[in-house]
C-alpha cells in the first residue's frame, strides 16, 4: 500500500536509514546499561543496581519509540543483533573493573555521543528531508538523553568530572 504522508519515498528511505542508526545506538546503549545493572560491584552496589535499572527501563521505551517511528513512516525497523552491531556508532567496549564510576563514565560518553548525533539531525530531518514530525521526535529523544546524562554525571565524583 502506498504511504501518503507528505514525505517523498526517497526522503522516507533516508529518514529510515538515519533512524535505524539511532535505533542501533539506543539498543547497544540499552545492553551496556543492562551490563552495568547486572555486573556492578562495590559498596554502592544496591544503589547503582537500582539506578541502572531505571535507566535501562527508560532506554527500553526509547527503543520502542524509535522502531515505531520507523514503522510509522512506512518501513521495517531493523531487529537483529547483527544489524544493530553493523549500524551502531557506539562500541561494545566495557570497563576493565565492574565499579560504578567506570560504568557511569562509559555510559555518559555514549549518551553524549547520542545527544550530539541527534542534535545534528534535528535540522536535517526538518529542512533537508521535509519531516517536521521526525525532527520533533528526535528533539524529544535528545532531551531524554540530556536528562539521563545529567543523572549519570551527578553520580561522578566532582573532582573526576
């Protein structure tokens, strides 16, 4: 069935390609946050275990929203681990130690990377690809990542920021 939403087929494909990378980044970050939740050790274990649980719950919602945005504009969302690893801009690198500070720093770097990527695409989606809806959508994603990054940053030792 033909998709008639005011965005050309070519632009919808380009949007899907960019959203698929965002979806892959979100999924890899979700797995890395799960890793921190499962494997954090130290005197702050319980607090950080619960903190990481909250964060991966938020990421789960973001993943679903990105995949649904791809479906909304008429394409299929990538849904395999291989596709995510092929598409992501993040690394699977993890801390050498399973302490909260190491996990937090690594996750913070990933959130900041995603924030920069989303910020760069806000204008591209709106102006170049004629999709104000996706531009608005990723603005919301960016704001969520900014808040999540703030929470991570707030857990770092002040002299190590």
